C-alpha cells in the first residue's frame, strides 16, 4: 500500500473480514487472485490471506483448523463491531457467542432463576445436586445473506477508499437487517431463527403526563422484568434512545438505538440469557454477467398465474458493467429463558 495512504483500519479487529471482501472484488476487476491482491495492498496483514483460504476454498476449510478458526474470529469481530448500524452487534457481543465449526446445531442449557439451587451445608452433610437440563434453545444453522452490486467505476478509487466503501455497504446491509430479524416476533422456521419477542407479552407503558416520570416508570418495569436473569441492556427506537441518553444524569444502563424498531418501542434484555452462533467460514461469491432482481424484499423471480408474474426491476450486470458481491453467513440465536427479555410499545417520552 502506498505510504501516502495511512492504514486507518490496522487496529480494527474486523478489518480481515472487510479486506477479504474487498480483495475478492478487486481480484475480479483486475483479473487477479484475491490472495495476490491482499498481499499487494496489505502486505503486513497476515490474517487476510488465511481468511481468504477459509472463505473461498471448501477443501482448505475442511482440512485446516487454523484457517477456520481465524475466519470465525474475524466474522465474530465484524458482527460485534458493526456499531451504530446494529444494536444486535452489541447484544451478541455481551451474550454467549459460539461458532458452528463442523456442527449443524448447538444445544444450550436454559437459565433457571432459582436462588435455592445452591446453599450452605454442614460438615459431612449431603450436598444438594442440581441436574443440568439442556432445555434452552437449539442453535441451528440458518443462512443469512445479501447481494450488493458495485459499479466498476467505484474501483477506480484508491484501495483505502474502496475498503471504506465496502465496509460501509456491508455494515449497512447486514446491520439493520440483523436488528429487524432479531428484535421481531416472527416465528422460527427452517429458514430463520425466531425473533426474540416471539411469545413475549408487551408490558403496559406508563400513562404519566410528565415525560421524565413516564420514562422512569417504563424503564423500572422493563428492567425489573429481566432482573432475575441479569443486568439489563436497553434497546430502543431512535427517539426513545436519544431521550434516554439526554434525560439520564448518568447512563446507568447501556442504551442501544435501533432504526429497525417502531417508534415508541423499548426493549430490555439480559445478555446472559441470549445465545448466538455463527458459521466459522463466510462465503464471498462474485457475479459479473448475471441478471439481478433489484428488490430488497426476498421473493420468487417469477410466479405462475394468469397472467404470469415476473419480478421487477431487473438489472443486467453485464450490460451495466456492474459486479455483484454475495455474502453468506450461517447465523442463529435463541433465548435461554423467556425472562431474559421484556418490551413495551407506545412509550410517550
């Protein structure tokens, strides 16, 4: 890399993930190999070539534990530092994180909020036994994916700028979508894990006319509901997150804004009661001659009917001189106890 462009992401734990995606795109544009591009642009970063091997070569992944291990760390770091783009990133980082490695599912123990499971015993007296029950969630692989097109003109920028652009696009594409899926009441299926609010009854918001009083009452109810599991982290719609930060004399609880939440929604979650897992190996795949349906909502390309329905609008990557990057992660999550989360809607402050 040219000395005129400082390496702004050298200390960033997520840099290997972003650089691997950038190298894959640049290699396609310049008819090169991702590993060669990485070595040329980031000669001092030994993590990127190893991540590329894990991310693009199934044979290497299955036979090389060091590459898979590095990949899992890089992906976990990327998710955990998506920052302002995703409240889920911080929540995952505060909870129990696992990697699938070569397994299809991980059985988690539930949380038993019982102060009587342990206690003092006398000399030579029998010690009570608490059987471990794996009645918590089973984290099973679910494909979380996005396709992002880049015009070829973007790659006329210097490498640091391209890296920044790819980083921004990935965080925006994955971050908000993760929040929308995580903080929902959608049922789980063979396609997706259940939203954390599934089966959780909303609490009643305060009717106090003074905004400060209403806020204190709402937060008290929310935090008290999850207190048996652990200390709460608050996730709120943008307006409520701003109000919390402005009205607190000192930030007693971590407050995370999420644009994926409807106005007036506030969630309290005990991270100890949340488990998440990601695949050890992300997949980067490119296309430059395919046709994409430019629609944010996933759906069939065509549907039989009278008349037949064809999805639109469509873009020819070849005709528009565009490259599409497909990123696929295996992700799952689940609550170890329904007491680990509470929420309310219609907050008046």
